C-alpha cells in the first residue's frame, strides 16, 4: 500500500473501488440487455461514459471502455504496448520496477509502479527520478532531482537554514563564535554580551571594556558591575578626627599606587580618612624624616584628587574640600624611592573668606598673618590652585602709584591685585620679584579706587606672611645739582626700584626712568652735554629753567646709542639736563659729561661787498653752532658776512677746500632764514651756491663740514655772475612761435633746483610771453645731455610744471595752457650734474583735444570714439600715475540723465590711464584709473546728474601713447 501523503492521483479507496465496479457491472448488464443510451458513435468508435472514443488508440480506454494503459505504455490496435507492459483490463497489475506485465496493476498516466505502488517519480521523495532513490529527510524531490527546500541552502552536503544555523550563518562559510548566536543570518553576541571591536565581551566584568567599549580600567583597578574599582591592600582607617597627627614608617611597606606627582615612587602607607563635616582639610607631612610625597585618592576607583611633592622643602602637603561623610585614601610615599619615618597631620581649614580684612588708608601699612589653616578662597592668575590664601581690601586715599609686596614672609608667596572685589578683574599678579621668593605689585590708582590684595602661595605653600603697602613718591626734579662747574663728569643709575618715566622726551623715545640735573651757565658760551660711556640707549634733553620749562634741545644716538647736545647759554642761565632711556626697559648706569667751549662772534669775518674775492681759512678747532638744512649736522663751521653791492646773481663756492664741505647762507644774521644750502656740487665734495640778491642785502655765509668729523682748510670764493640766463636776468624770447634757440649750460650757475628729477647742475633761464590764449609746447629734443625742463609763472619762486625724460628718452617736454600776456620762465637744467649744449623749442599746439580745446562728445549713450594720443601735448598729470609724461587727448561729456556711467578704454593699443575731472583739467579730479581689471586698458564708473559736464582725459602710462578707443556706457 502507498504511504500516507504519497498516494498517486489514480489510487482509490476500497469503497470507491467497490462503487466503481458496481457501476461497471450495471453498465455491462445494460449493454448485454441491449440497453444503449447516449449518442450514437461513428463506425470504429465506442461509447464510453457518454462519450465516443477511439478504443484503438485511447490509452484510457484501450480496446474497451476504462481499460487504462500503464505509465509509459501506448494504445495500438486496441492493445497496450511499450515499457509499461501489454494492454489488458483495468485490473492488470505491474511489477515493482514499474514495468507492465500480465497480472500487474495498471497506474494512471505519469505514474510508475514502485514497490507495488503507483508513484510520481518527479516529486516522490522515496523514488525521486527512479524507484528506490530516496531523498534525505531535509530534501524534496523536484523534477526527479533531490533538492533543498526553498527556505534552506545546500552547505557541506546538507540543507541548512542560513538565517539561524550558527555553523553556516548568512553564508556556508560563516561560522559564529562560541559566544554568538545566528540571528537573521548575522552572528550576534549572546544575551548579556556586547560587541566591542568584533569581540563579545561582558561589560560588567571586562577590564578592557568596563561599562562601555574601550573603557579600560587603570592599573590596580578591576571591573565590577561595569565600574572600575580599585583593589586596595592593607590600609588603616583613621576615622574622622580632625585635627589629628599620625606617625608611621614606610620602611618595609608595600606599594599599591604610583602617584602622579613623583616620577619614581616608593613604598607607601595608606590611610582611610572620613570627613566628619563638609569643609576644607589640609594634609601635610611636616616633621617627617625623609623626602615625602602625599596623595589623596577616592575610595571607590582610587582616582587622584590631589598629589604633592615638596611644599617648599622635603615635606609634602595638600588641601581638599570634602563633603560630610566623604572618605578618601591618604597615601604617604617617598620621592625617588625614599623611605623612612613620617608624620601625617590632618587639620580642618577655616571656611573660605574673601576679603579677610581691610588695610587702613594711612600709609605705609604692614599686615601680618598666617595662611597655614586658611582655605583656598581665590585662584590667582599667575599661581597654582588648592593653595590657602588671605586677602585684604584697600582704598586709595588719593590718586597715585601704590606698591604692594610680601617681603618678610616665611614661604614662597604669590601676590595678586584685583579690582573692587575678590571676583573683580585682575590688575596685576606677581611671583618672585628680583630672583627672590617674594612678589611686588605696583598699581596706579585713582582717588577712592578699591582693590583687593590676595596673598597666596606657590604649589600649596602656606605659613606666616607679611603684606606691605606703600605709596610711591617720585624723586624731586631736578634731583641733583651740577652747579656751574665745567668740565665735569657725573655718574649714577636710573635702575632704581619702582622708578618710572616722569618726563616726556621732545624727540624719539624717552620712555625710560630719568635722572635730572640742574646746571647754571657761569658765562655766555657753548656748552656740550653728552652721555658717552653710558651702559644703555640714552636720550638727552635739556629744558630751560625747570623740568617743565621749554625744551632747548633733545638728542638720541649721536654716537652709537649715546646722545650729545650743544647749547648756547647766557651767563647765569639755568637749565635742567635730563638723562633719559630710549624705551621703558632702557635704564642702568649712566655717565653725564659737561664741557664749555668759547663762542666766537657770528659772523666772525666781514667780506664786505668786494666781488670777486677769495678767502681761505680753517675749521680745525672751531665749534659747531649752526645746523645746515642739507647734508649732515655736527661739523665745525666758519662764518662770514657779505653785502651785495648791486642787485644781481651771486655765486659762492668752496672749490679747492681740503675736506667735504657744506655751504649754506642765511639772511641778515646768523639766526636768519636759510636762503640756500648745497653739498657736493658738480659731483665733487665741494659746494656751490647761487643766490639772487638785492642791492645792499647782507647775508651770512657758513662754511661747514658734511659730518661731525669733516673739518680742515677751506677756500671760499664770492663772485657776481655777469652773464644772462639767471632768475634775475632771464633771456627774453619774446612771443614768437615757433622758435628754436640753442646754447650751453656749461659755466652757468645753478639758479634753480627743479621739482622733478634730481639735479645740482647749472641751468639756463629764458622768459616767454604768450601772444594769445592757447596750449604751448616746450621741449629740449636734440640736446646733447640728459636735460630737465621746468616752467615758472613769472618768477623762479612760482613753479608751474617740470619734466624729466619725456617719452622714455633723455630729453624733456612740457605743455602748459597760457593766457595772452602771461609770462613764463623756462629753466633748461640737467639731470644730476649733467650740462652741455642744448636745443630749446617753443611752439603753440594748434590741434584739438587739449585742456583748452577739449573735444565735445555731447550726450550720446552708449558712445564709442577712437583716436590717437601720438603728437598730442602733455598738459595734465594724472593723480593715479604721477610719473606719467605721456601725451593725452581731452574730451568733455554731458550726462543725459541721472545715473551711473562706465567709462573705459577697452580696445586701445597702448597702456592707458583714464582720469575724469569737473571744471576742466585743473578742476577737481573725480576719479582716476590705470589698468582697470588687468594691464593695459583703463575703466572707471561715475555717478552723474543729468546735465553734468565732465572732462575726460585719455592719457598714457609713463610715456606711452598710440591709438585709443573711448567707450561710455550705462551699466
């Protein structure tokens, strides 16, 4: 019989077989009695179950109704033939191997007989694909092949559930660890374990992952219930008594902890102390026999709360605030292996108190006290925490400089000054002034200002202290008296404690403390004061009469870092000499020297009015009374007076002198205004001056040295220049244009100093008068030397324009707008000391595009105009390119409406400069641009009102010129 669940589709129960046989018997009887029902069939067909069939070929009715061929057989000529066995009635049997045969049971189509049963070998797990091929229990038969169920996978010859199999979790090769479970195809830690870096750990017990992953317990700690707790060996519970003293020894003791405040520890004794009440407690080992270290630790995880080695000596101390009932481990150890007998003192501290007292305003004041059992009320900005302190308020009785110090204290103190209250801002904090252990604080206070002075200690140090408060009293000024003695040398020091600068130096520096001296001149003479030999960078200044009197002189660094002053003093005149430091840190030992020098009359010699004349002399042994406006100061000088016999041009020189001279002239007297100064004329070390003098005008000529060391024999020549071409005798060119004049500047005097270039060369002056309004052009093209060209308006004292090297060459070119009748002086000069033959050309520019003949652009917008600046005059200098000597083209433009306008020269062939003015070229410059957004073209933006007229100048950089494009657009 078939097994349950494996019955073939045609297998019938006994009852069903009986009913089927009965129905067949009735049918046969009816057929035998001639009872035929249903439709009539064609010839060769049978009526089976009310249907006509071909019994010759129908395998279900082969030869007769309900004769079914076995699986694998076919119906031919009404017979079942093939592997399944021969045809026969529906009751025919089959062999166990599924083959048909006489007496074998017939199976429905698609089934085969195996072990006496009809089975479907495509799906039967006992006969999968062939009879007797039984699939393993966990496999199914599909299409005649043994295969794993859909929710299983084939691994290592078996079917496994990858979602839950710990040996094949997620894949055949994935094997879970012993403490893991396969859940949904992933190896997860078993309940109660946590994945930490790929390992399943118990956070309640793992020393490397205590309470959380990577939370490792420190040395000496174990993990208990997820917390690192210390393992403590033997210790003594000393209860809650405070104060108390415990004695003991670390000799032969064990080591439990490595205290953080000692590099190499030692054996330890451990005590448990419990605070009876909340407050501060001090633990120290004063009186111990060796170099101790002291640590305070929590009793649960042995976390260091405080650690100290050496509080001002071999003993250790620590302070700690504890809550009521809070317990700590007190560890007494030694430094670098030290062991021995110790004394452990535990004292309760006074409650935090700030301020602890008040300093009376009557000064000086000295306060004494002891911080040993005081609390740490204030943490100083320049000290350490957990150190007891004592604090006091002080109110300044008046504005002044106040000094606070702890000199006389028994330990290494820290002193801090705070504004107003204990929590106020820090004014100053000091530790160990002048290599000592006591600090000093200086503060400038206003009248009524309150401060808090905090006396603290270094690294927990405490003990008896002294707090001193004094008021700084500046030294008198003058502090010392020199009397009237000369020569004399005095020495001293400005490095006086607390001394600061009281006087400002009129010259550079002067921020250091000063020493002041009073000196009275015994006679009219030149007095020299210097600081030569001083150890620091000095500034020397002298005041008339008193320290606050007018400054008579000030000097910094005449010789190296030292200073020197020379002053003419009247008989009986009193001055204050101040030896100052260049900076606030410049102080120390100084030397002050005072000397007197005879003062010759000034002028010493009168040259009268004779010209030409030459005089000789020497400055050796002379004095330095006057400072030239050119060259360097300090040289000795000789003085002469000269009176011009007639109005004209006079030339004075020192050619032939033996040293490097400086020659300058003053008007009327030695203290008069400087008329001119020259050093190194014509490329030499000698000097030459050209002066325009009126008839009877007296001047003082000073032959000086170019430096303090320059002196010797000199030659002074005075002569009147009779030739033309000077400021007073300019050669008149009239008004003719164009005209060309030639000449030479050799042997000409130096009448003017050009405002451009650099020149000490001789020059030639011409006058020109404009016949009509217009733009006039002056140039030196064709000259044989490097020229400088300058124009003056009417006289040499009113310069108009100056040019050196026009267009990148060595010659010069100037353009100026003149009105009819206007006279200009033209100076043909040389660059440096250059002189020689020159060509001067004068012409009137008749083209348009100048400042006086600007091209009107109207109000077109947008607008583009092209042109060239080549051949145009150079009438105006752009403010953003003052070195420009390029020609320009000038336009006017009227804004059609209110708004912004963009003006540029994009498209031009040369490096342009663009500038815009109101009121013409000489009016206000609105803007100027060179190289807008890069090199070459220029661009600027202007906000204009409707109807506003502007002047636009297309210029060139340096001497650049060429074709330009001018664009005006609205942005």
